[in-house]
């Protein structure tokens, strides 16, 4: 069938008009979301994605009215009815529909919408390495909440697009935080460095897998600590992580060559280890 959607448990065509005028997600960006990759018709790392969804809901004080099992079943239903085996599922929950007023309405029912679309790994770019630029981090101060209000990220991503870059890496003050839709790592003397988890970055699922599973497996130390652009300039390797990005080496950063201008050995090992992790859970890509 191909791309389809789901609204409060009902399968729909993506062309169907389903957003009510006074849905707070539409009027305020008052909602949260998750994106989960599907490999071989199976969701990858679904549990941590849903756990993070609940974290975001708590951060915005939106009731969590769906259980993990219910959300997992919705994912399976979309996969089955779409017939897609390599895809991404987008899940969004808004506070619901109420007359427009900035304060929380007293009685609303959260609104769940989901969609599934084809997705695949950009293996060519992963093999050659990507380009990124630095941009000011102009987002709000609760980046740990995966809010649907993404204007800061959108403006950063557009700046990267206009510069011919794969990603725009954000800098708050002097500190490198993360990409517009990815987490940022560098490799220096065999050690991985990345910004610590706090309100200034999103705790990425792929980021966590790198730190908690892949790096220990490969014997790579990890330092979660703030660093500035001058430190990043001295990196031996740089790479991005994300659900749709997976692990993407950067070979040009703001026009400067990273290392020898090719994906480095540590990043390549992490890419291979990530592919193996996916294969263990979902089968080979």
C-alpha cells in the first residue's frame, strides 16, 4: 500500500484532512513526537523511543493515555498495512482540541497521529563522509523535550541546506551543542567526546546506543563534557548520530577538513558495530 497514517487508532490515507482548527498542536506547537526506524519490517529500539516520548509528555504535562503495548501495536499495524519493510514511523501527541488560550485547558483529550513512510540508509554518503556548518543555537531552553515546535531546528537546517551542507551544528555561546536533527560527537586521541545530557540537547537514542553499547564493545572511552569550536577543530574525527542519520561521518566542518578528509577508522568501526546491532534486533538491512 505504501505511506499511510493512523489517528487515534484508525488507519487513514495521508491525504485525509484530520487536523481540527483548534488543535493545540496546530495553534501552539503544544505537543511531542518520536521517529522510529523500521528495518526488515521490524521497529528498532522501540522501547527507548517510547520511554523518551513519556519523558517529553511529562515535561509538557500532557497525560500519557497510551501504554507501551498499545503504541507498539500501532507501529505493527502501520507496518503490516503499509507493506513497507524499510521505513520510518512518525508519532505525534498533542494536548488536544480546546478554544485557543495560552494556559492549559482543564478538559482535553490528547490527540495521537502517526504515519509511516519509506526510509533507507544513505550508504554512499556514509562511505564518503558529509559536510556540515556551524550556526548559532537559537532554540528554547528545554531541548531535552522532543517538542513538535521545531522552528529553531528548521532555521538551522535551512541554513545548512543553503550552504550545501548535510547538517547545521549548533553553537550556544562558545559551546557546541548538537546538530539541527542529530547529536554531535568528535574523536580525539581515541576518545569519544560529546555534549552531556541536560536541557540543552536531546538525549538521542542512537547517541545512547553509541555510549552505552557500541563504545564499550569497541573499548572506546567516552567523555560527556562541554567543548568549544576550537577544540572541535583539533578533532581527529567527527560524526553525527540520529535515528534517521544513523552514524554519519563528517569530513568537512565549516569548510575545514576533518582529519585527513575521509571517514576515520573509529567512525567506520562504530558504523559497522551499529549495523550489527540493527541486524541482531531486526535482521540485516
